C-alpha cells in the first residue's frame, strides 16, 4: 500500500509589550515674604571752620586770578611736553618693523623722567591754621527684618503601565494522509 503522510508542526509565538514607567517631580511651591530691615538715621551736621589766611600769607601765595593764570600756563606747558613725548614715542614704535627696537630707550626715558622734577624744601607756613568745630550728632535706630518662608513639597507623579507577554498559536498542527498507489484492495 502506498500512502503519503505529511505533517505540519504547530508553531507558537510570543509577543512582548514592554511596560512604561514615567515619573515627574513637580517643583516645590515656595512662598517667601521678606520684611526688610530698616535703618533710620538722624544727623545734625557739624561745622568745621578753618582759617588759613595767615598760613597762605606766609607762603607767599598770590591772589586767585594771578594764581589761576600761572597754574594754567604751567599745566599747558606740561601738557605740550607730554604730547610731544607721546607722539615721538608712537612714531618710534611705528618704525619697529624696520628692525629698530625703541622699547629699551623709551623705557629708560620714561623710568627716569622724575629726574627732571625740582625738589625744594621749605618750612612754610610758620603758623598753624585756626580750626573751630561746632555741633554734629548722629542718632541711629535699627529695626530688624524678618524672612518668612513657606514650602509645600509636591509628591512625584508616577505613571506606570505594566508590560504584557502574550502567547498565541501562529500555525496549527495537521496530519494529511494520501493514497498514492494505483490499486486499492478493498477486500478483506
């Protein structure tokens, strides 16, 4: 007897759905109330009266108009000398590309510029200025400040979706029996 038997195996499959976990942490609610400290101060200004007329007279000081003119001329002369030196040194620095290094000579010139200053010692004024002081009080009042802090802690928000595993039959099993021969003997 010629029979052909074919079988198909059952196939199982697994589907996995992963779980999810989400956590959110809201910030704490804070309320801050500040009462600032206060400082109150009341003053009565003092008066200082300085009389230097005698001292100025002994120093040979001139009236304000002549003194202003002389100081202006002196300052203008020093300004022009300084500008001349700055321009000259700047021009020397611009020639540094040609290989000439002006920095040592300029440093020496600038370092010993104080040699040109005239120093004169005199013992003037001979008498002291007259100083009078009257009044002057200070009253201070301090009021303390306060800080009130209220904090409400918020709990975390947790969202959890559990995962799943599903089993299912992907293919059913089967048996197929076929007769493949030419003759069939039905007698028994």
